[in-house]
C-alpha cells in the first residue's frame, strides 16, 4: 500500500511539473494603486506659492527655484489655479518687523525695494543648518498676517515654509563592487569595503499649508534628502538640487491631490 501511494504521489508531481512547464509564456498587466491626499483642499479654487525662508547660496537660490518648480508642477497637474505673483519677502519681513507687526504688501508693491537699513543690518542672514531657521518660525504662526495675505489674493490655499539647501561632507567606509576574473577566466564580482571621502548636498524643506480665509495653519510637513559623490567628482549645485527635489515632489503633490503608483502584475498563460 505504501509503495502504491508513493507511486501515485510521484505521478501527480510529474503531472504538476509538466503543467507548470507548459506555461512557457506570460503577460504583464499594468496596474495603478491610488493614494488618497493628506489634505482636503476641496474648499479652495486657487493656490499661492508665497515663498520660503532660505539662506543666501552663491550657487542656488533655493527660495526662487522652489517657487518656480512647485508652481510649474501644480500647473502641469491641474491642481487648482496657480496664482502668478511675486514671492513675498519673508526673510526681510521676519527679520525687520517681527511676526506680530508684519503687514502684507499690496500686490503691486511686492517687488518694491525694502526700506533702507543701517549698514550693519544689510547683510542677508546666513542659514547653514536647522537651528538657523528656528528664529524665523514665528512668522508662520502669525494668523493675522496670513489672513491679510489671503484677502489680497481672494483667500487661496497658501504654501510657504523654509528651505535648507547646503553642502555637506562625509567620510567613512563604503561598500562597492570590484570586478575580477578567476583562474578559469570567469568574471567574478566581489563586494569590497573602501574608506572614502565624499561630498554632496542636503535638502531639507518644510512646507507649511495655510488657510487663506483664516490665516490658520492646516498642515506642516518636513522632508529630508541628501546626495553624496566621490570627493573628486564635480557636480553643479543646481543639478543636485533638482535631483533631490525630484525625489520628494510626489510626496508634496500627494498632500494636495490623489496620486497613483504605477506597477505591473505578471500572469502565466
């Protein structure tokens, strides 16, 4: 009886293997997985990318580049009507007047020259890390200021915040693949740990979403991306900025609208 069962089991296994090998072709079906937005923006028809607190950088103006990039992405996606206006001089407002006394400029006066300052106050503050940004956070909590800005632009959803884009250096062991050939001429790839000096950039944006009707903050989200290169590699700062922004743009857009993750499923025929 045992021998008969073994024989029967072996026959079934052969049939299953034969059936599986018969499926020599397959098809890939594209699928899309929807992700719901983090913020309900159904009450807004317009969006104003107002500008960002950012330090001076000799290679990249993180404030202006971020404003242009976000406005372009929002227009391409058709997410609300994007207000095309000058960015607000937030750094000067926070530095000169303080959040409690800040008053929004009229739309036709936003590009005007800031009030004259004493020589020792004309320099743009240097922002090298997160601690340098903390002294300006009070501006985003100034409900009266943002409500007045909302009134100037027909109560849109306001996007503002702070951008840190700074160079960085790091040293340590890095694993890389080293190619060699064995005595029989076969290619062999071996992981090797090597001590390297690397340099690159870090991008840390904080996006603040404000209700232009009330001046209240609706949502705040912080991202952090970094990129490192070999110390001998010369990569323009602007190229690194766009590469880092490209990584976090889907998450930013998902705050405002549903996004779809594309993928495939394989089916055997």
